[in-house]
């Protein structure tokens, strides 16, 4: 009944086409009455394309387009045009792809499209913009995450640590030395090489005039034809035991992240089994996960504890994953939000012990069923706006799968608890892990970990005997932490080169 | 990655969750295809949807907005209490702490049962606390409406937690403080508000003073008092937006919330006396940092009648939008700062117009400060052009219109204006008032409020060893 109502109320059209005489791929999500129009221009180029010694070149190039001028208009003039419409131009850059996102009310679509497309097709590459955008990236490293966000610093450092010697090692925002080495000429060269017709997907959603599609095809066919060769990805290096990177910083608490590569992504059927295991263990920003219930819920040791089976970036103030950060290689990770320094040893023991329990025991049938039901419903909420849905559709094409949200609906009901538990055994482990902690007195943390000395914790109020009994086991839990597997790095050296 | 330089938010989110036996229909997929055919910027009322308002006998307000999100609803419970209500000394941060306690269960639905119900629903559920209000919000299947009303009404009427649960949760609050403490923004807001206010509870931030957070485990009795005072029907509203049946909604709300007893507590929030001289503070930051500058000017409370207050929403744009001459000069031309913004948050009592900047070099702090003061002087002495003012008004309208693209943001908007004035229609009055503001109004407002004796300045730089 409801579906019928929808069909009569709206004509929704989604199409994917390759233009004639043009290699540009266009992803359409047409909804005639929807007044906000979104463009998502995805370039299949990311930090893996940064030349050695110029880490950050992809990011800076994207910034020079999204936060720069056109041949006709300076950056200031662009801002002046967009402002009365409250039109937005945003951007994302990741390891493998980058996106420039435009949003405008349909009252201004024609004028906005001209500016938006000019930013990509006829960029200004102004020296002043170059300096400003480079500073923005440098200050992101030096001030925003090194100074002001221990959690983000830990998470980003973990990715580089996991992928040492792999094209994913270099952070998507670059390094201090890499950025300092980049010239405006480098940006122009990079742009010429990677902004080609075959390397771009133009996504569009909303109630746009249909004639716009032809215009996009025509305009973007001015880019050089072809598609640059994709960077080969070797297998990530094997992790031997527990490997530690401790970031020494004057801070009142300890932020911990740990993880390891997994050889599957959304295009693999086991991904969906692992999705259930992960949701049970640590669904992002919910109380569902074991980690959250045990570390925060029962013990109040921090604000939150979550796990992931793919690179995860939260979309603004929501709890949902941002689209358009697809990666061929993914990793499993656990995010322990800052804990008091005196509890840092205990909490790491607890989290790894919980991972061991997960790997050894898997899920019960009941947990499997309730988690599956959760995901079947929850995943539908990820696409509440056309903008987000378009992003997910583009990602699905990138992975070569049907629309991801539909695929979840198809794959999850097919699974059994055995499938999930087999996937856990196949892809997760508790012995070979890379661990990053942003902390004070890193040396004493290292000594504590290596010595495996008991790490009891105390409570301000009596807690139940079952928790105290479990604490006795956790505080003695042996971590295979060997002195030779530690690196202690001052915070100022992180992402320096 | 996405840049979020302004990583400290005043609004504090609690991580809480999740619920139950009804299943979302397949049509939920189609929720993104909103049909906002009434959605037009060129209309009399900026808020394009009809707001139904029903007040129950016990004083509970029910606000509902039909919205074309097939199969989905957003459900907000709005409590008109926030850190502003923390009037007793030593109790800062309590409204937020209490928000956490609301997830600790009742006799009928203990914590784990509540969570299991939300988990099975696959609902997106959370809560946040601000200076003036606390909101508990759920986005879920329309089919779940009765379940949601059942579990939400139950915890608002019958919350029950042990002292042990209370103390454990205090640890999570400290954890929340810790996660924000690495950001200079928390330190800046703490210092700025502490200096600018002598008497009013806006002296502390929503998360509260660290010393009070550390003492929270000892405040069990006060927590019961807080619930008794503010979690009462006449102080709350239910906001429902999306795909629902209005008659059924009202019938269910009456059934489940009907027995909620009215309260009678009237908080006496101390009134802040006028500031008479400039205040200055400094934060030495341990570890490396770029320098930060924060400036706050006292301004009037939110109002849909007071032109001066509304003028500040335009002044924010005139000074700090990307097209503002000051922004252009500092960020684009001279490149002295990599971040600058102004904000005049809607507050129930007089709060601050706050300017924040991150400066690229310590030697430039005074120059940046002077440029800001020069731009303010210009605002006082030179009428802004009508064209520029019209652009700002256009920006505010389109920006607002574009934000209303899903049931959750519509429900947030309704909740926000309800908590401010008791009437969500005040959003329409506010935008109508913007239309009337003249260049002279801007000048007069700037002359009256943007004075040295009315301001507080805080800087943050690396500690000198």
C-alpha cells in the first residue's frame, strides 16, 4: 500500500550512463520535486597517487579546486556568488578516491552549476590560494590533531602503522615535509594527469532540469580522455605479535586504537558475516557492543568503545558512516576513547581479552539474531537524504556490487550463526595486532606492559561481585608485549615525514 | 577525510542507545525521496510545514509535523532544562549528567531491556544537553511509534537507578570530559564564560567545571532532586515528525503520558549585572599549539521582538561570513588566521556574541585583534549597504531552508524554538523580524553592545618554559 502511494507520488529515476563521445560516467538520482540539488564529483585518485616526498599532493590539489577560484572568478568572487544562495561546496579526500560536493537550492541551479563545473574544469590555481590551502593542511597536522584531538591522532596514526611499507601508509592529508615540498607546478601537473574523463564519476541527485545531464556530458568531455593506471596494492605486511606505537604527549588521559588488516571489503560475501560480528562487538556510537557495555556501561572507564571492519568516518553530527571513502584494502580496528592514565593498562588488557573471547566463542544464536535484526533495520537509516543515498550508490559501483543498502537486505537473511562465527575465526585474531596509544609517560606504560604486572583498578562505589571477579582475571591477563616491539615517538614527529 | 577544525562542540552528545518487535517496512528505503512540494523560500513563513500543537491536561505539549518521509518518524522529548538550571554551587554539569542517567532504566524496562528493545528496532537513538535544554531523540520506523511512546513515557515517569549505577556513570562523564580536554576550544569556552559571567549560570559550560565532575559520584541525592524538579510534563514537549497518523498519535500520548504528574518547581536563575569594564584572561597551553583568540560581548536573550537581538544574527554574517571584508582580509589576503568565526547562540537568557580565531603566529595576535576591532568600529560608524544586508538575509533564509531535508532536522528545529519561547512558531516571527532590520539598526546595535567595557578577551598560547 505504502509502496503504491510512493509510486504515484513521485517519479524517481536512477540511472548510470556513459555519455556518447565522452567517457565521463554520470550517476543520476532524479527526484523531480526535491528542491535541493547535490553534485558529487568523484575522482578516482587519492593519497596512494601522491609521489614519494610530496605526500599531500592529492589533498592539496582537491583543495585548490574546492577552495579556490576559476579562470573567470577569484576565490573571493566565487564566495560572493555562492553566499546569497547559501550554496555549499565541500570536499573529501581519501586513500583511493576524492570527492568534490556541491549543494544548492534549485532556484539557483543554473548559475551554480556553471561555477561548480568551472572550479573543476577551469581551475584558477592562484598562488595566494595555494599558500592558504597548504597552510590549512599543515595546520591540520600541527595544530588540529597533534594539539587538539588525541583520538583522531591515534586513529590516523594507527592506519599509517598498520600499512607500513604499503601505499596506504601515507596519510590522506599528507605529511609536514611532503606538503612543504609541493609547488604550485606540482599541483598543476597532478591535475593534468589525474583529471581525465575516464577517471571521474559525476553524481547528481534531486529535482534538477534533465537538460543539465547533456550539458555535463558536453562540458566534461573537454577533459583529456583516458584513465590513469591504478596503483597496485601489495598485501599489507604481516604483523608479528603485539606491535606498539606509543605517542608521547602531555595529556590528561590516554587514547587507544588498535587493529590489523583484513583481506575483504564490501564486495566479498564474508564481509556481511563479519558485519554482524562487528556490530555485536562494537557498533559505532551505540550501547549494543560488548566493548561498550563492559568498559563504559559496567565500569565507567571512559566515554565509548567501538570496533570497525572498514575505514570509518562519521558523517557530521550523525552516527552514520560518511559515503565515498571506498578502499580496496580494509582493516579491523578498535577505538577506545580516552581513559584515565591510571587505567590505561587495565583497559587495553580488557579490550584484547574481549577480542579473544569473541574469536574463541563467537556469537550465540540469540545474539546473532538480535544483531542481524538490528542491522537490517538500522542500515536503512543510513540513507535518509538524497545526498547520502547518491554517495552510497556511487560507492556500490566502485566496489562492483549492487546498491549496498539493498545488498545488506539480501545477504544478512541468508547467513547462519555458523557463517558468522567461521568468518570471525577466519578474519579476526587477538595475537597479531598493531596498537597505538597517545599518552603521557609512554616509557612507564611500556614498562608496565612488558612486565605484565597486575593492573588492578578501583571504583568509587561498590560494584557487583561478578564484575570484581572478572576484574581479577583482566588485571592478570597476559599481553605478549615485547620490548623490541615498542616504538615511542614524540607527538611532534607524527606525520612529520 | 573531512575537515572539522572546530572540533569542540558546545552541544554535548551522549552515547546511548538503541530497540524492538516491530519491523521496519521495506518502504523505509524510499525515505530519502522527500516530496517537499511546499518547500519554497519565497513564502511568508520560513518554516514550510504545518505544526500541530496539543497540550494535555497535565501540561505536556505535543508538537507534530507531518513530513514526507515514508515509513520513518523522528521522535524528540524536549526538556526545558540545561546547564542554565544548575543554580546551586558545585552542581555544574548536572543537567548533562542527568541526561546520561536517563538511560539507566526503570522497573518495567531495566537498562538492558530498554537497550534490547531499541536494538531490535534498529533505531538511531541518542540525547544531547545544551545550556538551555536537553533532548532525547529517536529516528525509527513509523511502525515503532507505540513502542517508542511506551518506553519513552516510562522512563520519564518512572526512572529508577541505584547509587552504584549512578557512580559508575560518573566515570563515563569524566571520560567525556577527557575526550574533549585535548581540544583548546574547551579551555577557551571555559575561561571565556567563567570570566564574562559573575552571577548567571552561563558562567560554566554545559559539561561543567572539572572539580564538579570529579565530585559527581557524591551527588546521588541531588540527582533525584533534579529529576523531580525538571522532568515534569509542564516543562517538556514531545515532538514527532514524519509519517504518522495524528489521531493515533494523540490517543497514544494520552494513554501513556496521561498519568504523568505536574510539578511546581520554578527555578530562580540569577540575573547577570551589566559588565562595566573590559576583562582579559590568558591560558598557557602545555604542549605545542597555534595561538587562539576568543572574544565575547554580552548581548540580549533570544527574542522574536527585539530588533537588537535579531540584528546580532546578521552582524555575525556581516563580520565573519566568507564574503565579509574582515574574513577576506584575515583568511584570504593577509592569511594571518586559518580559522575565524563569530557566533551569537540563541539563549533563553542574555549570553554572548563570541568570536574565535586560530592565528598562524603568536606575533600576530595583536594585529588580528586590532583588525577585528577596526571592523567592529566600521560597523558602528558606516552604514552597511542595503545590497549586502539583503545578501545576508537571503543567505539566512536559504541556509535554513536547506537544513530541513530530513525528519530529524525538522524535529530538532521545532524542539529548539519550543524550548526558547514555548512556541515553535517563533521561528517564523524571527525570520520576519530579520526582514525588517535596516542598516541603521545594525549600526545602533553595534554601538550599544560592541564596546570595550562590555567585552572579555581570552588568549591561548604555548606555555613558556
